[in-house]
């Protein structure tokens, strides 16, 4: 199979973990006789240095000519946010890409690795059954894309407002994708809203109920967002697929990301109605460890695995990557963020090589 992949490493540890991901994809190329062509482009602060913009036309053009986008991370050091290079960097980069390609569906898998059960911040009696959740977050509507307004009244008091808005077609699109996702898993869908307060949530719940008849094999639960946040901590094993609006999904997916023990394990996929996708790790640019060869590349590698599955239909190859990561972790090969006090961490390069060798072994078997 021949595919063109737009590669946007970004800032901080982005180039390091992206390099690891590309090494894994090159191994898949070799072992499964594919031809992945990597087209590199600048994004974030790296793009600002060249073009004076965080998401330049040149980068969008490369993305438009690709079959999928593999994205790293953007943003600068915490103490440098007043620098024009970093002001609005994340919003101007990732939100610009979402708008340009109409990405409306974000999928974030939250999976506990058996070898890392002790890494979870939850006690064993809470996480004992593990967690394997897919969160479907609507990306194109809600409060992020509504009207933002600030003003002073006649008394000089400052006001601000942010408008949340949804239409039934936008909701129906993400809900249908979540139902289909649930059908492929354990057939349980939890729709999260705040229908006791918000009209957008009342419409959301109406659309979910209307879609239920098209998926009679899927059990649907409706849950308020505050209760969902609590339940993710009390009993995450009860969830299979979660579908929710943009704001709630932003918060809940980050909360759920800590369950496996490190955000360095969490990939994500963003898709538009045509199936075109952007794949990125959940973590940030982590400038504090940039260039030290200690970053965990697993989330970036798993993002590449999602790309193989969702964009290219290469499910066997995607599973080979996932199985290789599981095998490496089972052997105790871990980066610093995954190690306990008495364990010795490996470098980014070392864990990447270990994953590559496991993929080669899986292919031979």
C-alpha cells in the first residue's frame, strides 16, 4: 500500500517522539511491504521561526496533499509565554488544523496496560478490573467556536461571555460514530451531558435517543458530566464507549488520560466526515526534558497505530504495534515516567528499538 503522510513534529519533545514513531512505521513498511511516504512540515513555534505564523499556508498545503496527518505537539516553555513566538501557539496551530479540515470527531482510547497496573493513581480496589475506554468528543461546536465577547457596562464593571451552540446535524454525526464504535466493542454507550441545566445538552440527549433505534444492539446510558467525572475515578471499568460534547470531552478525556499512569501512553485521532484524519499524542511539548532522550514515545507510536487502522484500514499492522508495546512493557522496558523508584529507566531510543524488535519478531511468527 502506498500512502502519503504529512508529518508535523512541532515543538519541544515533538521531533524526538515523532522520530521514534517514524522508525516504527518504517519497520511496518519493510515487514508488510507498504510504501509510506513522509512529507515533513512545520507547525507551532517551529513554524513561527520560519514563516512568522504557527500554521502557515505551506503546512496546510502539504496536509491537503496527504492521506493522513501525523502530529506531534506544540507550545513553548512555561516561562516564555509572553514571547510572541509562543503566544496563542496551541490555539493557532491545532485549532487552525481542526477548522481547515473540519475535524468533527475526536477519539481518545484510554487503555490500561497489564504490566503497568501499579502505575495508576487509583488504588487497586478501584482499578483492579482495569480500564479500556474509548472517548468520542465532538470537536467542531460548543463553547470553543461560539461568540466570545468582553465589554464594560456603564458602571465600568467588566463582563465576559462565551456562547455554546449546537445543531442537531453536528450532534448526530458524532453520536452515530460513537454508536458504530460501541458496536465494534462491548456494545455499551454512555452519553454524557448536562441536560438538567443546559439547552444544548437537552438537544444532545434528544438526538442520542433518536439514534438509539438505529442501533438496537447497543445499550445506552445517559449520565450528567459531573457524575461521569466522579465515576471515572470510582469505577472506570464500567465504561466502554463515552460520547460527549466538545467542552465536556476536553475535560473528561484529560481526566481519563491519567488512569493508565502516564499521559505518555495516550494517543488520539481526529476525523472529518470524509474520513480524513489527524493523529496526535495527548501530551504536551514538555520543554523541560527536550533533547535529553528521556521522553516516552509510546503515545506518538500508538497515534501512528491509530492512523494505520482508521485511515488506512491496516488493522493487522496496527495490532502488531500495540502487541509489541505490550510485550516491551511486560519485559520491564520503561521510560522514566513509567518507572517505580527501584526500576531503571531506558531512553527514548532504547524503548523505540525494543518496540521495533518486537514488531520484527511478531512478523516472523
